[in-house]
């Protein structure tokens, strides 16, 4: 009985061991598949990324500049003096100031834009104009002339006039001879930058007066002193004068051509005076009475 029980226990133990070994040797493919992960609800679509703004000047800056002259610094080191004609998000259309050429440049390559003052260069042959800082118009002048004398002159536009009283002969003759000259003509401006520098073309008359001419009275016994005109000459002269902003005036005049029309006591009678004598007396009278050089002030 004990032998049968022992066999039964041995058989059961063997079966259990055989079942354990068989279970361990089954292939992995026969194992149950893993469970799938739980499905998540679909998420909403994410918004697209914002576009990258273009490099270079913004649209607001370009509208503020308009078509004013500008200087553009490019990324490659070039410096362009130009006007911005139009633009799009990637390109600027420029007009070069030096040549007027129309070019296009990448907007992203612009580093800096500087607005320039509008300036139109003068023509190559134009003389620069330097206006006087004062608007005061000076017309009437007083001056001391050489040969020493007192001169008065008028300068209005292109009209010129003068009068001069010489003082050399009055001093040398104790006031007996008085040389006087007066004339009128045109003053031609010589420079746009210096409008008060003028060439004077003048017609003038000189008069030599004998202030102490001795003559008998009608009674035949008494002397009297009567002023008598001894010489009247007429001619043409050229002058040059300049007036500074402060009123200082510097100028001069020389006789060019003339004629002594009235001689009186110089050569006896007018009918005996030759052309040479009349011309010589014209220049002598001009030297004594004309403002050959003068320095004065214009009001």
C-alpha cells in the first residue's frame, strides 16, 4: 500500500515538472499582444508663425522721408546720394543725385538713411552772389577829393552825378581863382557779387572863375572887384567807385576827351585860340577842378 502511494506521488510530481517545462518553452509570438494606448482628443490647429519683418528702413520711415534728398549707407560700405522714388517690401528704387540714373537696391542692405538739405549747385560758369547783409540804399555822398577839393555826388541805380570845388588854386592865389566841375552820366555795375563797384561814364563841365577881376567903374576913377568867368570847358571822363556796407566810398575820375569853349583872358580872344590851345586848357582845367581821386561817406 505504501509502495502504491509512493508511485502515485512520484507520477504526480513528474507531471507537474513536465507541465512547468512545457509552459516555459512556449514561443513569444504566442504571448498576448500589448494593449494600445488610449486615444487623446484631437488638439486645435496652432496659428501660423508671424512673418519676419523686412530688414532695412520701415514703411513709416520711408513715408516720412518722401522724396527728400538723402544719403544712404549700404551694407557693403557704399554711400549713395540720391532720392527714394518708390519702394516695395524688398526693394528701393533710387535716383542718383550726381547722374540722375535710376537704380534698384535691396531694402535689406540699407543700414542708415540721412536726410540732406535741398541744395541746387550753381552752374559752373556762374559767379557766386554775395548779397549785402544790409538792405539800406545809399545814394548821396560827400568826399574829399584830390587835387584837394570838396566833392558831392549822387548814385541812384545807374544814374550818377557829381559836383566838385577845387581848393588848390584858391589857396595858391588867395582866393582869386575858383575851379568848379560838375557832371552827370551812368554808373555800370561790374560784378554781381559786388553791385556797388561801378564804372562811371560821365559828361562834365569845368568852370574857372576869377573872383577878383579888376575893372574900372563907370565913373572912371574907382576900381571894383567883379567875379569873371575866364574858362569854360566840356568833355567826357571815366571813373570808378566802390561803396562799402558801412557807407565808406572810394573812387576817382580822369578826363578822356574835351574842349575849351570859352577862354577869355587866357589867349586874348576866342577867335585867336587854336584847337591845340583849347584842348590843352581843357586838360589843365580838368586837372584843377575834377575829383581825380576821392574818399568819403555815402548816406
